[in-house]
């Protein structure tokens, strides 16, 4: 489907990936309208969209996806929904699962109902590889579109519930949907509670970096703009009702290796590494087989981890005001609860 000429509702567009996606679309498509519906939780930040706030093709509505009245109003005149809005941090889902079920699962169902009612041309659902659970360390196994749903955290379970609802609305109501399940993103505008920006900003503040357990957990890292491109491809070239798995890394890279790469880029030694209590239910390994997306969509990540980490460190160095403002206030309360008095 063609994107030019459409009105696109982006939910959660003030968050990390949503804001990168809006900037990406506005740069690439000249004849397109974007409405950003975001509740502005702790993770939503309109500063990410400063460069486009006066663009006549872009508008912002503050609102909650779990509120049917708000969603019903916003859906009028929309062609395409790209659904990012979510509670997205695993550690917070351990502290407060109910909020995750409400936003991620119920919120998705509220959007789906409105999308059916307003005969939306496409509902694209953005999901995660975490719905598939955990892979063993010693095997070269990868997740793909046929992997079983085996979520281990309340976050992953609430996203798995949303994936199933999207599928059910396709089968039952004929809503034209596509889905993507993606690995760990990193890059500009990521909230510094997530691993990579937490490590970088702690080091910029000359603080220690917390490693859960032994640091042997493996993630599949994807440069955020490569993810945006993958979503665009799923919308423009994907088959209705289909899921596409989008991954990034080429090798098995554990958390300690990621930290050591960042320490090297930032010219710091390994004394900054601090081992802290492991996350309960901590998934050991994620890895994605993107071959379906490669074959059907022409998806291919362009940025390798070493290059992406260099660019990410540079972005956080160049945008100290952004993350310093984010790290004040409620972030401090969360940080103390999660990490205690660590350096
Ligand atoms: P984020 O936490 O940075 O942003 C989430 C955004 O959603 C925020 O702007 C927040 O204000 C908004 N939001 C939260 N609750 C809302 C509600 N009830 N109503 C309206 N808006 C609400 O998250 P992110 O990292 O940008 O992730 C975006 C999406 O991508 C999520 O669905 C997530 O599950 C998925 N995803 C993320 C990753 C990753 O590595 N970050 C990987 C795969 C998939
Ligand atoms: P995170 O960015 O929270 O993403 P996810 O858990 O959704 O994959 O964490 C990435 C990895 O880094 C994960 O294995 C947990 C680990 N981690 C730490 O070791 N220390 C930390 O302070 C954080 C936030 C994460």
C-alpha cells in the first residue's frame, strides 16, 4: 500500500521508537499527514519531536488509548494506524503488572474496536520478540514467525495478549492488519532506564554501570532507524494478517560484551562495571531469524552494532540536556527502587 496521501495515526509517538518513526516518515514522505496520540507517561517526551511541531503535516493529541471515547474521536478520518503505545520496560512490569495489562492489552483492544468501526485501511501492530520467551545459550536457535508464545515477564505476556487480539480481529472482523515482532532497539531518544542509554548516561555522569546477574544474557540489537524502515516495509509490502520478525545483530553478543564496547568507545576502564541482583525471570537469550521479512519485504538492517554504538554514544554526548532533564524527578525514585544506593 502507498503511504503518500494517507492520514496516519501513530500511537505512542512521543516515545523512543514512535518519535523516531514519525521523524523518519515526515522526512521521507512529503504528502502524508500524521496524528500522534500519546498519553505522555514518564516515557513520552514531546522534545523528541521539536523539529516537526510546526510542520502542517503533523499534529499531537494528548490522550489515553484505553479510553474508548478519546480513541473513537481520534479515529475519525484515519487511514492507517501504527500502534506503538505501550508500557515498555520489563523491570517496571515486575513492579506493577496491572498497568501493563491495561495499556498493552486492553488499550490495544480499544484501538482495534475503533479501527473496525471506522473501517481503517490498515492496522499495523508493533510488538516484541519477548513474546516468544527465552532461548538457550549454547544453541544457534532463533525465533521466527512460527515460534510459540512463551512470555516470561508481565510485559511480554501483556504484549503477547495484544498480538493475539490483533490476529483475532483480522480473522473475526476482517480488519486489515500486519504485525512486526522486533528485537531490542537502541539509538537516539531512548529513555535511560533501558540498558544501552542507562550505561552511556551513567558513564557520562561518571557513575557505575549495573549488570544484572553475570552479564551473560544475550540480546539481538537493532538500530532504531532500521526498525522504522522494517515497519514501513511491512505496511507498504506486507501481506494482510501476517507477522514479520525483524532482527538486527549478526552474532551472539552478551550484555558484558556490550558494556565493554561502550566503555572502550568512552575511554573508560572496566572498574565501572558493578554486578547487581539479577532480574526475576530474566530471559537468557533472544535471537531473531528475519528471513521471511528479508524475502517478502526486502528488509535488511544497515547499521552494525559497533557503528550504532558509536553513533548512540555521540548522540547522548551531544544531547546532554535531553537526558539530564529526563533523569530528574520521578526517574530518581524509580532508580532508587530498582538499584538501591549503587554508585
Ligand atoms: P517507550 O516506552 O519509549 O514509549 C511508549 C510511548 O507510549 C510513550 O510515549 C508513552 O507516553 C506512550 N503511552 C504509554 N501508555 C499510553 C497510553 N495508555 N495511551 C497513549 N499513550 C501511551 O516505548 P518504545 O521503546 O518506543 O516502544 C514502542 C513500542 O515498540 C512498544 O509497543 C514496544 O512494546 C515495542 N517494542 C519496543 C522495543 C524496544 O527495544 N524498545 C523492541 C520491540 C518492540
Ligand atoms: P533492557 O534494556 O531492559 O531490555 P529487555 O530486558 O527488554 O531485553 O535490558 C537489556 C538487557 O540488559 C537485559 O538482559 C537486562 C540487562 N540489564 C542489565 O544488565 N542492567 C540494567 O541496569 C538493565 C536496565 C538491563
